């Protein structure tokens, strides 16, 4: 089973700053199968990025995804107040899916 | 409105059973694979099970294999999760989630329900 490790565990930034979140896989992942989600406490997760770099419908262009192989990145170019949440990466492997443990993005 | 609505959660004793349901509205759910994902209190997301549009392909996480059964009724636009031999560690909010598309690259979850809480405790 592929393990996804996200870093940092918590990221403290101010609105307007740039956020860079990392997702590292224990073995190579097809870019087609790497996705990012945002979860605000008490709410369901929301799809942000699929195929490592494609934005989901309705997602602002300040969100971008990149990476390949074992290293993937979610970048938020200029943080808005509503962006402070928990972010998860996810991959599809052989007959299963796995999520990273999450990165909490908090207001500094 | 396009949405998924889960139901059936509640308090159950260890060793007991519970059946969750997920109702789809506003789209043709029968053409999409569907999943269950859970989140223990204060923890991250854990994928539980997947069922293809025609129910011919089913996957389970190792943690629930042999205890949980996923099924769907396309005529009713519904998805179920039968949970048996429940353990304390099964306590979580259970979300149903729609697969992005039927293509091989559509293996992401683009629509989620709000979840239903399952508590396993004596």
C-alpha cells in the first residue's frame, strides 16, 4: 500500500501570503491519480485538484497543483480568509485509495 | 440541486450491526462509481469501500474487509453500507462520495455528502 506523507503538519500564515503544501508518496504515483481536498471543520471535504494539476469546477485560480512521481505540491498563491482549513492529498493505487494525514492551514 | 445525503448512523454496541444509506439527487448516480469514506473524531480521512456503477467491481479497505458490505440500487439512486461486527475503532463520520468520472483517470471524489455519525460504544 502506498503511504502519503503530508508536510508540514500545521502551517501558520497570514491572509495574502503564499502557502506551499507538500505530499510525498512512499512509491511512485501516477499523476493521473493524485488529488487534493480542502476540509473546513464540521463540513464535508471539497475537491480542489485532480490529476495532480487540474482544478476542479469552481475552484479559484489561486489554487494550483504540481508534481510527479513521489513528490506533489499544492500552492495557494494569495491566502484568503476562507482558505484556512485542513488539506488532504489522496491517491488511487491497486484496488484502493489512500489519503495523507492532512495539513492544517491556520491563521498566524 | 446536486447532492448526496447519508442516513442511518447512530449508537451501536461493540459486535453489533448498522446499515448506512446514501441518497443521490440532481444527477444520474447510476453511471458513476461510488465510495464510502470515514473520519474518526479529530482524525483524518480514511477510504472504506468502492463500488462501480454496475456493481461488478467492489473494493474494501483491509480494516473493514469481511465485516462491511457495500451495495447499490441504481433504480432508487441509492448506495448502502452494511456494517457488521462493529468495533470501537469504527466510530467515525461516514461520508459517501461520488467518483469523478468513469474514465480510468476519474479516480477522485468530486461530490461528497455531509456525513452520518456512527458511534460504537457500550
